């Protein structure tokens, strides 16, 4: 359950971060390639192409990253030996 919740958290955080990076990449694309701004074309290009692509890629990467980290945590925790108490 912990792995699924962390993967879901990674999906949400990754989608937010990826969307923000997608907006930045789209704005850079518009400036570098001098896209037309006729009737808001460049804005639509950024917000309907780059932001969703960034959100999808970021969401998948975030979910995968958090799930792998959660899996590694359980592997490490199961390999630990219990702490022994000293008898006095």
C-alpha cells in the first residue's frame, strides 16, 4: 500500500513539475523558432502541446521514481537484522 501511495504522490508531483517545465520549454520554443502569434497561436502551442506533454512525461517519471524508491526502502528494511539487547 505504501508503494502505491508513494507512486500516486510521485505521479501528482511529477505532473505538476513536468507541466511547469513544459511551459518553460514551450516558451523557449516560441522565442527560438519565432512562432506566429496570430490570434494567439503561440499561446495555444505552449498550453495545448508542450504543457500536456511535459505533464505526462513528468507524471510517469515521478511515479516511477517514487515507486522505485519505495521498493528499495522495503528491500533495505527487510535485510536489516533486528537489534539485539544486551543482558546485564
